[in-house]
C-alpha cells in the first residue's frame, strides 16, 4: 500500500469518528468493509485490516489512559518512532481528534462503568401550601425537590420530595455537620 493512501486527514478523521462511535458510544454496526469502502476504497482489505486494528488500538490506549494533552503528545511521538507505527501526519490528525472528542468519550466511558443509578438532574422550588387538613398549615412554606435518576442507556425515573420548614432545617443541620466533618478531615495532617 502506498504511504499516501492512508495519509489523508479527512479519511483518518472519519475513521476515528467511526471507531469512537462503535467502541465508546454504543453504536454498533460499523463494519470493517463499510469503513474501507467509504473511507479507503483504493486500499485492499488485507492492507486495511492491520491499519484499522492499529488505529483502534491507539484510540483505545489513549481513551483508557484518559490521556491529557502532554501525555498524548508523548504517546504519539513514541508511536511515530516505533517501527510499523504511525506517521507524523497521522499523529497530528489523532491529536486534533482527541482534543475535540476527549470529553465526550470520557463521559461515555464513565456512564458505561456505573452500575447504579446516578443523579441526572435536580430542581427545587418553595411553594405555599394551599390545602391542608388543618387550617393552621395553609399558606405555610413547603420545599419541593425533584430528582431525576437513571442509568446509562435507560430512561430516567423521577423522585419528588416535599419538606416542611422543620424538615428543611433538619436537612440543613445535617449538611452543616457533614461539611464540618469534611473540613476536619481535610485539615488533619497526614
């Protein structure tokens, strides 16, 4: 395979995008043949296969190490010096790709690694009670908190909590105690 056939920035960027979609974002169905025919049609399958495996391996290495930009540059420089490695033009495309996709890939990997539900959103408001069994409770403030909980790839569940003034004060007291405990732990010498 001629060196220039795998040098182009656009096809390599497209390949990296497709690999990220398949590997990290849960969009299977991107086949080797599809990638070769769309991005590198002149390259025979037996030459494209090792190139694809090399790019997949590099991308997985970068993502699994959650490389910052200094680590990335050192890693890519080592890859350019390695026999059978990558070219400096390919390293530049990979670097540019990682700089623009790092956050999304990291977020996707974090979501996939969670077993339990996580907090997706929180909203709150304070209302005045308009109905009650006891007339003395009408027009008293009520805090309403809505939590959006969910696992990666699943629909959210919503939990709505209602607190009167006494409960809000208890929660605030407990949070103050937690904050004090954390401050104490942080200020202790090792």
